[in-house]
C-alpha cells in the first residue's frame, strides 16, 4: 500500500512538473518565434520582464547583422562588377586547378565560349605555357610568359594565393599585348 501511494505521488509529481514546465516555457517559446517583432518586449504577458534586456540585445544584434550583411552584399556586387568589366583576363583557381572565378575577358582571350567556373582548367585548355604557369604557381612560384593564341600575343602572369601562410590557390592575369 505504501508503495502504491508512493507511485501515485511520483506520477502526480511528474505530471505536475511537465505541466508547470510547459507553462513556464510557453512565453519563452512565443518570444523565440516572434523575436523579430520589436513590440514583443512591451507585452508582459508574452515575455518575462527578466528577459527584456536579453531580447533587446538579440534584436539589436539582429539589426546590426542585417546591416552588415547588406554592406557585404554591396561590396561583393561592386567587386564582381569590377572583375567582370576588366579588360584584362582574370582566373582564380583552387588547389585542384578548378576555376573559381573567370571573367569574360579571360574567356575571350583563352577562346572559351562557355562559363569556366567549376571546371578543371587543365580539362579546358591544353596550352603548354598555361599549364606550366599554373604548375609553377602551385609550387609557390610566380610566373610570367608570353604565348601566341588565335593570332594574338597573350601575356600570362600566374601567382600563388597565400592566406595565413597557406597556399589557397592560384591567380592568373591574362593580357592581350598584341598591340604593344
């Protein structure tokens, strides 16, 4: 009988704990789902007054992050416009020789009619000078050479891209020096 009474008390305690926990968490869950609403901190039924400074800080950080993301997007668009409108060809390769960035001038100067990004440069071009320049840049050395391509004199400069002491890839600048 004592064991039965003990079990009933334990079951009631668990049920009561679950109900109280749900009641306590309901305003917090509501607040979390509506954190973008700046008016939420004024409604004491929807948020505990102890959490108001926390909610204000989250909202301020969210506004700051949104502003910073807009700034980053603007800078990214500006840089993309500069790269795409360069008269010089620009290629950026990862350490596997995959093209990460290729502007239109690079595609034109190399005679590639389609988007090169994501493709392996050695699969796109079998120019020995280009391949050698990329190999040397992968070995950490800068290289400059001139080659004839489609009736034009092309100067190719390749350099390793180093970040925090580690080589991350290769950058190639391609210039039409036919007229010079």
